[in-house]
C-alpha cells in the first residue's frame, strides 16, 4: 500500500491568500471562513493546509454559529431533537 503525500501550504494572513483547489477555488481565506469555517478546521485537521493561528482562532469562533444556523435552516420543523 502506498503512502499518500500531502503538501501543507502555508497561509500567512486573512484575506490575502486565494484557494487554488477544492470547492472554494478562487475564494479568499476570509471569504471561506465567513461561508464555512468548518472547512478551514477540516483542512487543518487533515494536514492539507497549515493555517496561521489568527485564521484558526477566527474559524473556531465562527464555526459553532454557522453549524447552528445550518441546523435551523435545514432541520427546523423536524422536532425538538437538536
């Protein structure tokens, strides 16, 4: 079985770097954080991209609110189980 080589790309600061891959190709880091902070956390956790602590802190701050809003938008009316 071969080993997967993942390149970690350094991203220095908010808003200055643009994604060149994936579903947010062409978007800035800041735009992705505002749209889907969980994606930033997933990329970091999978060691695909190395983000600065500033970016991670901002994503961690927004992620719970985005998840709540997603649940309310998509599952409202399905009971009080969440």
